[in-house]
């Protein structure tokens, strides 16, 4: 696998927000979202086998592992790594951008698929695989990053047309300007979770490796 970095930090998003987590950030992504904050992982990286990755993960000593990117599901061996992490007893989150098929994901209660649906401001909303939504279950999460009213209306439409069987998270671009989004969700009585990006609150725009 081509890996940009392996590091320990606080999970900034979703159901395990705040938990110490080892992040395996892979290289490469088929999308070029306008607001992407991990452009450094588009191309740079080092080829690593699964045993080397597992050794690095173990050294960090966290029970939570997040496979992120870039886009981790571009890596041919991603399913093998996920299976190995689960076998070793880790709680695993796979962050995927909504443009990659989920067919090869193992079924395990310790695995969370955290899947985006890109909104129009990303410039990549036309590349979403809505068939993936049928594969998400109670342990997974569906995420919308919204930059304003047009994105919010798009997210509402997707939620209405594709009822999800998992938690739905909406967060603002940048992860901290929550008031307008919270007020809109309350007004529209949406069954979603408005959440910040905790790492942005703690570290701002510092390189999160």
C-alpha cells in the first residue's frame, strides 16, 4: 500500500470523536474537492506492506484505528489491512469519499464505514455512488460537509430520497462555524447530528499529518 503517514491524534469527526486514534493516511484520491485539507496526500507517500503498517499501528498503542486518505479504498490491499486490524481487536473507522464501491468491506461490528456524500460546492458531487448507501448499516455513518444554503438543500434532498440506516452527520466546511447549520437543522426537524471537526477546534489549520 502507498501510505502518506501513520500518526496518533484525537479523532476529530463522527461517532468516536475525541478518542485517541492511530491514523493510517494513504496516498492518492480520485477526487479534487475545492475545500480539501489533505492535498499533501494526493501523490506523496511510501510503499508499505501490511506487516510494516501493523507494526507501526501497534507502537502507537491506541485501540481505535482510522484508515483515511487521500482515499484509502483506492489501495488494492485496503480490505486485507482492514480485516487484519479487526482480527487484532482494533476498532476501525474507514473514511471514504463516496466515489468508491464498498463491495469488499468486511461485515464486523467493530468496523465503521464513514462515507461522504460530496455536496455541490466540492465540485465533485456528480461522482457519488449512491448505490453505496444501501450497504451502510447501524455501525456506519454518512457525512455531508456543507458550505452554505445550496449544499444544505442538496443534503436534505439526498437524505429524503435515500433514507439511511446509519447515523447522518452534517458539518460545515472548516468544521467550526456551527450556529447557522444547527439552526437550520432544528428549523427543518432533520434527524441528523450537527457536529464540528474537533481537530480544527484544537489545532486550527495546522498540518494534521
